[in-house]
């Protein structure tokens, strides 16, 4: 088990390195010129050159890349020669646009994205898996057809549409929910748990409508397949109660693919829900990433890309480990 | 004496996209306490459907069931899914063809046996575990104390089937239904399992319905045989009667087409044609299109009328030709030669 | 005397076991030193239980798998080292019939096209045309030639196996390797296919390697029989000799395990093998059967020593054939 973890985490680091290199290369050889963007509206060629030096963009590609990497292992120096500043570990550089420390920017944005992701994942798991299971148990009956019908509508609703309609109806017309504020970032804050829920509820719903629909389908199909397994017949032949047959034997066996999907989706969502954050004005990672990418802000884009990649890969490993616990046939070697 | 189990005129139909599949078309079967009966037939003959219907496994499915299944005076078909539970596992135990897929892959063998015991007996987890260990020992698993914590995939095929048997017998049911329990096993392992079932049967005196396609297995294990074809019982008799005086043309054909280890026949005598399509059964005898006697029975009776199951000297046969005494000993087709 | 049609010498097929970092840490000895010959117009039965290596042997003979070592000679010509295109000539002469006719036929291909496919692939000019040849083949295996345009799902299991046989015969091969060709079929239909294979042999003089786990079927099909266990041949003999006077303890145990329809068979010996098949990646030393051998436990120390160190060889791979067996009833 220990060697398995070592190998998986080793592979994870390697993969992150590759991702960082690719992102760095794309940016470096891309058409955007961060120096002229950073230098502002009224810019002389002289000042662009100054900005270039200050940002370290005058150095060769590999020097820049290794300087970036060195910030991941320890503190590094930033800024123009003579005006260097110490950047504490972990250093992801400073924003070309605002000169803010990127580590701080991410630390500020992450709680918003976390708030969004955790609530949405809980909501769609409960709704999606619950209704998927119900549909599987009532296969072919009216309940099943209704759930399947509803999920095909949900799956085809894009987030901007659901999001805007939700805002229009529940905030605008009915006034049941307040506009989303960036003051509430945690359920344990001063505003309290209730305010946190109210603040993010519509955003969760917008995400959950889309994802629940997918989870309903995958849960239903998986459970129907599991219910037709021989061991389910054995469970019935033992005289077990319906509840035990469905939950102890059925769900235990049919849940594995859902856990995989959940892990991957959660990982992806933690990297920032771009559309949802835009529509609901949540200043999370997705929101920040879009702003950075459109203004050629390399350090911020790099950092968020790396973080998103980290989450996806990390949850992949987590899913693998979970598998070994769920299914005794999986050998960790 | 009242039989322990009696199945009368049982029909089971499954709706499919192509129409109704008639899996059972008037199945009859009786079983006395402590008796071992073999249910023999080829694929699609309805032998597995019969055993699953007795266990009530088609309740709450789309299957259309008609007829009568009486177990110790209770009409099992009238029971709801919940009312059937005290019978399953407790009074009727069941083992299946493929023990690997019939066991839950994520629970230990011991936990699965203990669970089967705990459904019907109020005991502690620890006591149930001890029962599981004892039961594994009884079915011949070496080192049961250690093996109880193994998962099904860590057992060999033969050991898995032993564990399945332990699971089915842990509540000491009065009836054991064994649905092709040795078909997926190698012949030397099959021999071990047949020995085990026969030893346990002698020990507990439970009745056994043994579903198989192999007449040799029946000869070794059973006292009585029910031969099935097209979802009906076509012949029912003692093993000795069936092997010495097979009366239904299908039974005779089956024996003639079976390769034997003994004897020196170089050529087998197959039954022409293939098993019936259950979507569109003929209105006459289901075997008529493969039967050479259908031609000699007058009035085209075999093609137009379903024969009845006629019982004579404890030997039941469903055949117009036999009923009219047109088929005699001399018209045996190569059977036993 | 001319060379036998097919001569297999010391054939082995080992599948490497990969450990972590892709190192080879061992090998599954699926086939481990198998030798036999097949004469024209005869049938060799390969029997054994699951995991004995009989199907792998068939696949290696067909060159679907590359042998690890050993040689396969067809008409005296060594075909072991042939690769790719060089095998075309060999494939024309050796064909295969599979266990599951449903999965070896393309569901979207008409059966006429399926039967013709070996001819088309090998670009063989058929005098009279491919259509006539297909019709002739279908007629030979008992299918109605006018059904050539139908698709596999329109046929029963037995009929599909006939299609598989017709396809194997399309190139007029000298050898057909039949891998469990009747074990998926019902008894009444199985007899039809067994008879068909025998009729074809009588007509065309084709030779068969008949791989099966069912001893009774092999008895009806084969002229010679090789009994396999853990990748090795235990006993190999003429059919009559093997079934009437089995000498190897494994053969005897195998035969006694087959349930008999003879109700008065209580007098035949009843040998039960205990335990499980050892792992083919770590087979016992000496005689691979000794760990389950009903004769081994009755041997004296010197005998046991010999069985656990010396590998028995030859058509009768046992150091002590005819030795008394334990757990024998009424022998």
C-alpha cells in the first residue's frame, strides 16, 4: 500500500511538471505581450522595455521556466534588478496586472470556489443518485419514465440558461434570494450557516440541474445492471428484506462507477466553475482565471492551471485508493 | 401421504419485444419429504424457470404466472414478496450454476454465510460467524477458521460451490433446489460436489430438486427423474424405470444421442431438428416436429392436440403414441444399445 | 515411411508474468513440453480439465500464438519460425472451429459471405465460382444452400456451428483444429455435429485435433487421445487402449469421475481427486501430478523421492503406472 501511494504520488508530480511546462510554453510563444499589457494605456517603447525587465520577461525561456519552478520549492526573488523583492514559499509570482502576490490571490479566491463546489456536489449527489436509484427500482413504471424524462431535459440545459432564469425568477421577480455577495465565503463566518446557504443556493442549483441529470442516468443504468446480477438473486433466495437487498447488496456493488465520476467531477469543479462563477459573480478561481487569461497575466493563469490540474490528478488518485477499499478484488499492486 | 411440494399446471410467460415467450406450458411436479428428484432437459426446456418459480423469484417481475405451487399446504403463488421471505433460505435453500457470479464480490464468504443464518435466526454477529465456520467445515473446506475471511475470488471454483452449498444449507432447509450446480465445474470437481450433496442429503434428510442437463448426474444422484421439453414435463418416473424403459420419444432420443464412456458405439443417434422456439409454440405436441412417431399416430393428432400427462404405475408420460400403445419396447431407437 | 502429417515436438508456451516496473517475475507454463503426431485422416483428441493447456496448445498449433520453444512440422516442413505472409500457405492447410459459433461469426455478415471469406482473403480461384463452392459447402454440412443470404442470428446454435465448420472446410484443409466445438450445444444437437464431423472425415480424409473436456465425446470422435494436466501430456494412447485400460493415475481418476448412466456401475472403481489444481506458474517439481496423485501417497519413500525429483516423460508420463490407488472403492 505504501509503495503504491509513493508511486501514484510520484507519477502525479511528474504529470504536474509536464502540465506546467506545456502551459508555460503556450503562453511564452503565444501572441499576447504581457509587458505592453502591464504597462498601461499611455506607453512608450521605453517603458514597455522597462516593464519587460521588471517582469523578468527579457530572460531566455528556460531561465524563466526554472525561475518559476524554483518558487515551488522555496522562496525566490522577484522584480527588476536592483529593486528585487523576496517572495515567500510557495511563490507563484506576482500578477502582471495588479502586482499582487499570486499565492494570496489564489488563497482569496479558493474559498469561493470551495463553497460553490461543496454545496453543488452534495446537492447533485443526493438528488442524482437518489432519483437514479428510485428510477432503477421502478424500472419501466411511471416514476421511472418521469425521472428519465426530467433528466433528459436537465442534461440539455446549459448553465448560462439555467443560471440566468434562476436569477431572473428567484432574485428578480420573486425576490426570495438576495443577489450573490462576495462577503460570505465560509459557512462558519460571522454571517452564519444560513446566510452562506442562501448566498450560494441558486448557483448550486444551476450546477446541480446539469450534473444531477447525468448522475440520474449513470446511477439508473448502473443499478439496473447490478440488480440483474446473479448475486442479487442469491440475496433474494436467502430471504433478505428488500431494504437489505437493495442497499447492502445492490448499492454496494453498483456505486463504484459513480464514485469515479464524482471524484473526477469534484476535481474539475475545484479548478473553478467558469460559467457559474461569471453568471453569479462569485470571485472564485474560475472568475479569476478568465480575467487573467484575457489580459495575458501569465503568473495567475499558470497558477490556476496548475492548481486545477493538481485537483483533477489528486482526486484521480483518491478514487483509485477508494476503489481498493470498496472492491477487494482490486489489488493495490 | 400429502407430497411436500406439488406443482400443478404451472405456466410462466415473459413479455419481450418480440412477443410472449412461453417458458413453462403446464408444468407438473411432485416431491415427497427427503426425496431427490432430477429435473432434466436441454436449454430452454424450462427446468431453471421451474426452480426459480418455486422460489418465488418471479414475483414483482413482468412474468405472467398461472397454475399452482403448493409447499406444505401453502399456495406459494398467492404469497406476496414479503410473505415469501420466511420460506426463502429457511425452508427452501437454493444453489446456482456459477458460484462466482452468485456470490457478492465485495463481502467475505463467511459474512455471506453468516448473513444467510442471521436473516432467520436471532443471534449475535459472533455466533453467526461461528456457525459459518462450522458450516464451511461441514462442506469440506480445509482450514475453515482462516477461510471464513476470504473473499469469493480467493476460492477455487469447487470451493466456491462448496461455500454456496454451505450458504444454502445453513438454516437446514427442508428442500434444496440445486440449479445446475456442477455444470460450470470440471468433471473431477463435479464428482466431489455430487458426493458432498449426496452425503449432506443423507445426513439432513432434506429433499433435493437437482436441475441438470446431464443424465449421468441424475443416474448417480437421484431416485426419480422429471424429463422436461418445451416447458412441460414429458416423462416422470423412477431413475430405474427411465433408464430401463424410457417411454417418451424425446427421452429415448436424448439417451440415444448421449455419448457413453462404456460400450463401443461409434455412431451417435441425434434427434433431428432443434429445440422449439418458445415465441411460437405449435398447437399440437411440442415435440411433434422432431418426433418420428408423429407420422404413425392417426388423425394427425400429434400436430393438432397437446397430449395429456398420463400416469400408469408411477410412470407418467405425455405422448399420444404412448397413450394409444403405438410405441412399444421394440421401437426403441438405439437407446442403451 | 513418410513423415506424419503433423508432428509436434516438445512444444512449450509460457506467458510471462510482469511484476512492478515491467520486470518479468515468472511465467505461466500454459503448455510445457507437449509432443505428438497426427496422421492423415485420423483424429487426435486432446482432453483435460480447465487450465490444463489444451486450448492454448490449439492456438499455438494454429499459430494464433507464437510458441516459446519446440517445433511444429507440417508434412515434414518446420513452420515454427514462419511469420506474417509466410504463414499463408500454412493457413490454407490448417483451419480452426471454435467453441462459441455465435461469437466467431460476424453478425452483420451473411453466412454465405462468412463461409466464402477464407477463399476471398486467400484470393483463391475456384473453378465454377465461389457461389457454387459455398452452396456445395453448405450442402455438405447440412445447411440449405438457399439460406446463404441469411444472417447468423437467424440460425440455431447447432446450425451456427455447422456454418463454422463449412467456413473451416472452404479451403479444403488437411487439418482442422476443433476447440470444444460441441460443448456449448445441447446433447441432442451435439450428436448431430459429432456425426457431421465424422462424415466429413470419411469423405475428405481431413485430420482433426479435437480439443474437449468431455471424455465421452472424445471417445466417439478420436482415434488417439492425449490426456493433459498442467501443461503436460500425462497419457497418450490409442483410444481403445486408453479407455479400456487406462494406466496413468490421472486418466483413471478422470474416467472414474464421469457420472455413469449405468445404474449397476457400482462395481467400477471410484477415485476422487482431492485438493485444487496447482498454479501453472509454480508447478510441483518432478511429476506435476504428484500433489494430487492417488497412487503417490501409497508409494514408499524411494518412490516418492523419485516422483518429486524426476520428470516422467513419454506417452505414459508416470513412474509407476498401474500402481494401486488410494481412495478406491470396489476396484
